C-alpha cells in the first residue's frame, strides 16, 4: 500500500530540544566524503581522492580498504547481498569479502566513471545490477562480470542517482535531465523538471541533486531547495511537493532509516519525515558551516559526510516527532487564500513575527514562478495582498511565503 499522501497537508515543523552535539570522527583524511553506506555493524565511507575507509565501532577508528581498488576517487558504495560495489572515477570495482580487497569489473563500461548503482529484485533469482555513468546507464546480469549499455547512452551529465521500482527505473543527472524507463532500461523517456527563466523567458531544465524512493513514490531534490514528487500512477511530469522542508537551500542527499526519511542540505541542516514526505521536521542540532554530501544512520548515530570528513550525532537523543504545531515558529503564519476556488481575484493574509526579507510567490505545479506578490524587507505584523491573475488559465497553483527562517506553502485553485 502506498503510504504517501498525494493530497498533501500543511508544512509542520518541530524545533525540539536536543542536548546532543555533533562530534567529528577520527577518519584519517580531512577531505570530501561523497558516500556513506552501512552494512550490519560496518560503516563504509567513500572519499574524493583517498579511497574507501571502514569502521566497526561507530567511527571511533577507521581502516583503509583500498587493496586492489582501481581508483581512489569514490562516487558511490553499493551493497547488494553480500557483495560490495564501488563506483569510481575510473569505473566499477567489486568486493566479495566485505571490502578487504577489490577487483576491477569494467568489461563493457567503455572506460566510464561510475556515479551510482541500483539493483532489481523483482524475482528471487533476479540479479540485474545497473550502473549510472558519465554517459548513461549500463546493466549487468552476472554480478558485474560484464556490462551492456541500456537505451540511455547519451546523457550530457553523469547519472548520479538511480532508482529501481520493479521494472520501472529512474535516472537523474545534475543538469542534463531526469529519465524514466518502464521496461528494464530498454527505452527511456525524458521526465525532466523544467522551469521558465523569468529573465530570459527560455525553458530550462532544473538541476537534480538527489532522488529518494518511498513505496512507489519518487521524491526529487532540485535547486533552490524544492522537492518534487512522481507517483506510480503519474501520467504527467513531477509535481511540486507542497510540504518542502522550510529552508530555501538545496538538499544534496537522502537517507532512509526504519520509517523515517532524512535529508541533508548545503548548510548543515538535516530534516526528517515520519509520514513519507507529507510533513517535515528539523533535527535541532545542525552541522553549521558544512555541506552534507552523504548521510547514513544506524541505531546509535546519524553520520554525515562533509567537505571535511565525517561527523556523527547521537541518534536516540534527537527529537524526531512531527506534530501539528500550528504557529511554530511563533507568529509566522500563512492563511488559506479567500475565496478559494476563485475567479478573478483572491486575497492572501500572512503574519511575520520578526523583521527581515520576506517573499510571497505563486507557482505552477511544475515550480515555475507566475507572480511575485511580495519581495522586500518587512517589519513584524499582519499583511494582506490581492492576487488577480488576469492572464492565467484555470488550474491548480501553489503560493509560498518565505522568510530567513522558514517557509510555508499552500494550494489555491483558479476557476475561470
């Protein structure tokens, strides 16, 4: 059963009390950590130039795991059963002894760097593995011994995220689009999230930073901090997720743990959803000043890979309850437009409790801005603006109130 709420409610944010503090682990290198993966009690870390490290004691000690590794620029580490796969700048490597040693498995990859992996398990004997590379998606049916290119072979940017949903596949690039294959990679269609540049009027493809799979729903993180969703029954492209986390900063990574989805952004904030994307909370201890490139969780800690090593936060001490806490943060509110639905004009009322820059914008369901209602520094108080979209056709739109500390988004309906 799909637990994702297609009719999405308001954004609820909790700012709980938390005594836990981030601690830097003893990873022997201080560079960028691109990927974190946990297998049983072992934490694997892939770095940008120093190879792979592993810890069996929650980051207290780390061992280098580079024997036989063809390249030390690691984009991803993927676990498929008892086999580890490493995507490097020079191709794919495989370990069958938990990372103690590696072998190169580049046959058919055409010297492509590998940025992502995914596996399909639609049947008990299915062992198909997919690899996202600089130029498209490859697949292997023999545990990586050989690879064959799929129908997606001409991407202009590396495929950094791959998701498999039975025979349905999704491949995301940073600036070259998002693609979907309904037939195990044989053919692909472009389902990119696009936007009209308000300055040039030209349609542009939004950058995709990360993908997450919740039941049968795909969540995509795009530039400016927005989240979009794509459902199993969708016949149209990605739609704007109304409950996007409350900071206008790009989310670079997702991590799932039990029934929660965690997301990390470029300013050290971590968000979590207990209800599969329909509501979001904020982990109160942010890793300020660090971009979060990767996240991983076990029953003790959240681990964050940054531009300067790996940090950890004691997990059981974190407040992770999302409640209907209207008025948090106090005084920052956005009311439902009235009337709604409306024909020619509607009024939108909002309140702010501290002085600062405030914006109120109206978007299409694809995220294109259609009206800048407010964009200026404002004093504390309650305000009301009128929205009169004379040139818009009937449809569903979103309006979003943003300050330096939060964002609230709601839906309005225009009927002409």
